[in-house]
């Protein structure tokens, strides 16, 4: 059932925004219940859908009705519900699935942290340590293993999807080696090695992270003979020589850690090395609502921040790099293509 109505007045729009948690909670409920997975290619009666996901029909209809207001699922005139382009992204088997991203953004700890945003704004520091008595990732791994698993799945999904975009964007045809610095499981370097069959690559990240590297990169994997996996902390040292260094979505720490990472890349690469920094920005991006929300979430959980174009440029140039180009990778990432001066 689709109707076109005029934009609501400011008073109603503000009421809707104040109830934003209801939309987030509805998305989480739909993801946890597996509604999108149970809904087939054709419309389904709510009674059949409820039986498939083991819920009561009436409250399920209420949940779906809420989500249809945002374009997630569609209700037909006969009362059946069908997929939309957005609801399909909640399916676990969709190649562009955002199911685990949706769950991660609505994990139990977030509902405890968001009400303390005013405190974080006043102090400029995270609130998680006061809430749980531990640094955020320590808390996740020690006290919230299910949430840690959701985080790992969400980051894997996001990294795998954006790695395809990065590989499509970058022309590395003149290079023989690439290093993925702080590259997690190595989806970016794997995608680049698949694109360039004669290229060699390196993945560097913390020991517990690289132990779970993409199977393509590990012993017996399709790319294992062209890649080196190096455990290490890029803020301490980068013992890797390459023509091109990729630094993606890791420069969200404090300024000192960011500066040390960039200086280490400059030292490792030496004159003429190419360095591609890829980050979410909170300005000059089609995804302002998403990026600024993630920026606030970083403030709450680790005291970190997303960058503006200027703050990223300032940090890159302060490290001694020359910025040759700035380009969008996709609607939520930008690439700063840089070089170490000769």
C-alpha cells in the first residue's frame, strides 16, 4: 500500500526524530527474527510469515507496518507484505547484506550508551568505561561474546563489500606489490591480488586478527603463494616494503596514534611509495546521516572520531605525504591517493 503525502511540518518531523529509537529497534527485531529471510520473492500473508518466524501475527503486522513507513518492506492493498530494495538487504544471503551491520548498530550496549551522549559531549571522552569498568573491546571480548561475534561478522561483511569497491577504483597496474596496513582479515589485499595476478601482497594487523585472515590468504588458499601475513601493530612499526600501502578505516584513534601510523608508513615505504588512505568522512559525502551517526558512536564507545576532509588532509600532510588526489570510493568512503616525496 503506497501513498504519497506532503512532507510533515517541523513539529511532526521532530516528533518522528525523537522516536528514532523505535525504527532502530524495529530493524533489529526484524533482523533477529529473520523476517527478511523468511519472506520469499512474492508477497506473503502476515499469518504465513508469522508461522515461518514463530511469532504472533498481530504484533508482527505492527512491526512490519512501522518498517514500511521507512521503505523497509511494502504492504499491499490485500494486506500482504513484500520485499523492497531495502528489506532485501536484511537477508543473510544477500550479496550486499546489511543484517549484521544492523545488529551491530543496535547491540544491547548501545541502548545503555546513547542516553549518556550529553556526558560524552561535555567531557570529550567515551562513556563505556564508566558503564562497564573496562575499555570497550576488552568489555566486548570478556563480557559480551555474542556482541563481539556480531561485531566481527559486521566488520567482515563491511570489509568484504567495500574491498570490491576499492579494488575496482584503484589502478595498480604499474605496481608489483601492495601492503594492507591494519587490514583486518585482508579482504582488500585479497581483492587486489585477484585483480592483478602477478602482484604480491602483505597483510599486517594485530596477531589475534591475522590469525583469522581470509582463507584465500592462509596456507592452502588460492592466493597464499603471493601473500605474506605479518602480525604487528602499525602504530609501533611497519616492517613491510611495498610499492603501494593501503590504510583503510583505521585512522580513527587519538591524534598521536594516527600520526605514528602515518609516519611509520612513510618510513617503511620511502621516497616514491604510494599511500592510499581510505576513510569515512563527516562532510562532503552522500552518507552524512550514517557517517555522523557513526562518528557519535565512536565518541561513545572508544572516544574516537570520524574525520572531515580538512582534518584528514591536515594529518596526512603533517606526516610528510603529498596528496595527489581525493576521490569517492562509494557513497560512504573516500580515498586519499598520496605519495612519499622523492
